[in-house]
C-alpha cells in the first residue's frame, strides 16, 4: 500500500476513532493534515479575536519545513496510535 493510500485510509479512520482525542491531539491531527495536503502555512496568522483559528495556524506552522511525505507518515502513525 502506498503512502498516499495509507494517508487516505487514516483520513477515513480519523472519523471513527474509539474516543474523541483531546484538544492538543486534535490540533496535531489538523496540523499534520494541512502540512501533508497543502505544505507550509501561507497567509497571515489570524488575529487575537480568532483564538481557534490562531491555535490551528500555530499548530500547523509548527510543522513548517516538514515534507509532505513525512507529514503524511506522521499523520498515519498518529491515527494508528489513536485507534489503539
């Protein structure tokens, strides 16, 4: 199975986890997905009044420079770990 196929399967699996991950883990899932799908952050960091958007942006920005393949692999590994 290719890395892309594993990533696509992990995306599907992420919607059916046995329990809802905590907020920090959810941010990491989001950030790894964005890094794998889009690459490095672009645009401006959301303003102070958008606390959720700001947290998501900061989490994604934390993976700046990570290759798409590496982000995909980390995403797959994280979802596998959360599946139990």
